C-alpha cells in the first residue's frame, strides 16, 4: 500500500539576520547568547500573534509557515518595525537587522519539516532581499488582502535555480514615506528654482531692451 502524501498550500517565510558573521565575530559567549535570545524572543512573539508555525530554526534563520498570506506579510512588516524599535532603544554599535522573504504554494510535510519548490523559491527570494525589507512573490500578492499595507512592485526577477523569472513586491516602510516626502519637497524647490531662473532671465532681457530703447529713442 502506497504511503499517504501529506501536502498542502501554505505561505512560507524565511527570516534571517543580515551580516550575521560580521555582527557576531567580536561577541563573547554571553553577548552571543543575548543576541540569539533577543532574535528568538522578538520573532516567536510575533509569529504567535499572526498564527505562524515555526518549522525550524537554522542557525540565524527561522523557517515559518502561515495559513494566511496577509498574516504572513503583516508579520514580516511588524517584525521589521520591532527590530528597528529595538535598535533605536538600545543604540548598539552594530544594529540587529533582518530580512524577510515570503512565498506561497504547495509544501510537502515529512517528519516535522517541509519540502518542495515553494520552500526553495522562498530561500531564493531571501537571497536578494535587502536589510530592513520584506519581499514577497506574486503568489502571495494574489492571495493577500491588498488593503492592509502599502507595497511596491519590483518587477520580474531572474533567480538562481528557477526556470522562469519571478514577479516580486516589497512592503513599503515609514522610511519609504519619509523619502517620498523629501522627494516631493525637493521637486517643489526645483520648480521654484527654475521659475526664479526664468524670471531673472526675463528681467535681464527686459532691462537690455529698455536700455537700447533709451539709446535710440
């Protein structure tokens, strides 16, 4: 009799510490343990809130599954906010920064672990995710509630090991909002500057014309 295959559609998340080697190189054992305790505490508290199931911890990374794509992305968004708040409060020399990758699809369950293309693809997305970012795939985008947070379409990305390019998105942060406001202000002052330059040119031309009119009339 064939063994039953245990598979289901889930949203998969990878969370890991950015520049882990650099961050931990100069730590003694006590501070090394404190770093992991902090990382574990912030992450597990968040996962519990959003009904995320921790599959395993691999060194400095968590592999987590969610039944809801929206909860997975909200979890990642709040994780980034929690770590930014922690870094601001502690004012440590090397901030504890993370990156979050999210993808959705079929996973295979085996001996408490998960396998399949969905897990591999999530790992590939994580490899191109920058510090402080939450990046998710088109499959997550199609399944999530798009009114819960702001996001940016990053386009199609060719990832190592994948046959076809993958369309990905990034959650917008408070930093993005600040940069957007700064860009608007910069654009406004650029327009003012251009208007002032045109006015100066006009006044110079007008003055020259009036000057020559005074000479000949």
